[in-house]
C-alpha cells in the first residue's frame, strides 16, 4: 500500500501534540506538521525536539498560508533552518510569497502546492510554470483535491502530474468543497482521483487533509488507498 | 512589467491574408472592433464575475466578426453553488452590456440570462436537452469568449468535452480506422440542422420579418460555425495544430490529452480554424480556395458593416427578396462560399474527402 498519513492541522487544527497522539501506535508513518496560521509556526518549531516523532518515516512541514512582508524573512529563515537540519520538505502556497528570493534558498526542500480555485496563481499546469520559473529547484506537493476543484474532469490534474512528474514530492488529498474547505473523502472524489492514480508513483507519500475524528482515521486511510490504487492492487482486485 | 511576456501569436487568418497578398479589410476591422469591444466590456464588468461565474459572450463578438450593428449575446455562466443574488447580478450585467450594445440580445431568450453548468454537461440528448440547452452548449464550444474571469468557462468546457469524448468508446479505444469523436461531431451536425430548421420556424412565426438577413447569415456565419466544428473533429486525423502549435496526433493517447488538445483547438475562432486548415492541409490549391472562402466572407462582413445595407436586408420583405439587388448580391457571395467549401471538403484532399463522406454523410 502507498505511504499514507495525515496533516496535523486536519486532525486537531493548531494542536499538533494532540494530532500526533491521535496517530500514535497506528500503522501510519507519514505526517505533515501544519502551521497554516502564522501564529502557529513558532510554537511548533520551538517544540520539535520534545515531540515523539519516531514512528514517522516521512515528515513534512506546512508553512503559513499568509504572512506580512515584514515577517516573511524571519519565517523563511526559521523554516529553512528546520528543513536543512531535519531534511524535511517545506510545503508552501505560492500565493503567500512576497519575495521569492527569501524562499529560493530552500532549494529542493521547498515544496510548492498547487492551489484551489479561489487563488490567483498556481492552480493549473500553465500557472505553475511561472511559479517553478521562480523556484527552479522546488518540488511539487500535488493537491489532488485542489486539482479536482479547479477541473472536475481531472484533465488539469493529468496535465500537472505529467508536466511536473520529476518534481513530485508528496500528495495532499481531501474533498475540497465549493467554499474551498477540506472535507472527508466522498465516493465522487474517490472515483475522480482514481483517474490519475497511475500517474502517482507508489512510493510518493500521501497526506490526508480530511478533518476526521480519531476513530475514523484508519477508515479514511483505507478510503485514500482505494482512491489511489497502485497498479498491483488494481490488478489483484 | 510588460502586459505580455511573449507577443500574441499571429492569427492564421492574418498569415493567410499576408501569404495571399490580399486585403480582407472587413475581416480585419471586425476583428479589431471585437477586441476593442471585449476589452471595454471587460473593464466595465470588472468585479461582476468570480471563480464560479463567468460572463460569456457569443456570436459575432466572440467570433471576432463584430460590426457596429451587431448585438451582444451574453450569458452569466454559473458553475458553483446556487445563490439568490445571481438574479440581481444578471440584471446588473444586463445594464452594463446594454450601454455597450447597438441592440438587445436575440428574441428567443437564449441569451441575456444566467445559465447553469449542470444542464450543459448532463443534458446531452434526450427530452431535457432543449433547443436552448443545445444552442448554449454547442455555441459554448464553437463561438464563445470570456470577458473577465475564465475559471467557470474553462471548467464547463472541459466538462462538456469529457462527456462527448469519454463516452465515445470507439474514440477512446481507437477502435475505428479514423480517430474522430463521432458523438461530438453528431451533435455539431444536429445543431447545424437545428439552425436551418429554426430559420424556417422564425420566418413563419415572425411573418418573414428579418428573414432575408437571417438567410444570408445562415449561409455564411452559421455555416462557418458548423464547418469549424467538423474541422475540429477531424483535426487529429488531418494533423492540424491547435492554438499553441501542438498536434493531437503527436501526443500520447489519453482521455485528458484529447480534452486538453480539443479545448485548445477550440480557442481559435471559426475563421482561424478555417484559415489554419488551408495553411496546413496538403494538396490544396490554397490561392483559389482562400480567395473564394475569405474573399466572399470579407464581402459578407462588408455588407453587415454597412448600416444602410444591413438595415435594408433586415427590413426586406421576404416575398420580394429574389428581386432585390442587395439580397441577390449577398446570395451570390453565399454561393461562392458554399462552392469553395464543397471543393475543400470533397475534391481537394483525399483524407478530408474520405472523412467527410464517412462522418458527414454516411
């Protein structure tokens, strides 16, 4: 099965300790530590040494989705320091960037996420081209829910995956509703995601951004595996 | 920072015009007028749209054939949550467009209102695919342009194309000798015949009023839309490039690739599609065909651009049209256009001729 895990923000918003506790002891080895709001970043980074992250083979950290130009350098510096020392990718929304120079230094640890339909940049393969021109070493966090919201036929998802397959670092998965909020996976989203499952290599980590209660965590992981069957599993079923 | 990082590619119509050393003045002016009018509408309607709503224009304004006497056919295309405020938005758009238009949208009530994506995507064929729904769907593919945000427009076009392509088993699995989307082509054909039948319906219900002008338009601009639809469906087999220069035949077989390539092909206007065909098709006498196709079309737009001639045709008593000098002159243009199309589709290129017979006739 693919490596599938959760975003701490989806499970417990800013309470990353609680999110880690919810996953503790389960057969889940991928984690994204989320600091989507700027004020969540410092407490998270300051606590990293105290957290028990031993069960996770893959960890990424999600940068704040919005910040002022005045705070940008400090945020980029702190995240760069963490990325370099721990070898963790930093997930960044391209529309949050004010000064690309501050982020370019993250090199291959910078992981750009494709955006939902509300955002002015980074929604399509064409728009991502401009973003990767700014960050030539950056990798891609392919948000399959965003791609489906932008184009329900999954044509745009296909174009993003085929255009940037060499950059693919991880996948974000959720149902993205009409208000661009993350929801648990629906049957419709599972069916849509299967259309591009073959384009996502089996070793690529999948991070669920679906807000579910602790007792539904494994069920949601199963649904995600169903949405992105690997070629071997699809052949067996 | 410049508005455009790269210069806009030259229209195939301009390339053909230059190659022919022709002067298709009326086509050129109509294109300029269309671009200016769309820019004006875009400015006037800034903020009226969103990621879920696009203001879409159709007809001559979308085809780059806009004249001073043209109306502005538009819809508010909605691909998102239903919102009671949408009606107010439609009225607000209507007021803005009315200030920019020479006259109101057509009487059939197809335009000047809100249209939802679900019917366009799901109701293809069957009793619920009304005349209005078919018209909106086919024109969305063949002659629509966005003024402002294109998100909803792009999504709906993708959705409609996916319906036509992914349900066309023979097309997807390349099970036939020629790779032609028959489901899509059949609907283009159905729409062309619907326009022709509706011409007779309108002539009867409007007691002949405006029939002469509609007759000429049916034989020229309406026929051109159909022609562009046929060529779009044959584009893979004819190895015609889309607006970016890519050819469907060069790309790997995939549902998504076909949708993407066709949507890029359809970003061209019908005249651009026809010009691109003449430029890229082998064994075609380009000079002769271009002179007759584009020469006649240029003169047709010249008549529509002349307020006196247009008004004369619009008010001409249908019972006297075959005695009328202006109508007969315009009719002669339609014959030149038709004869050149017959040559192009049946006589000049074996592949195109074969495809036309198999998919267009039997």
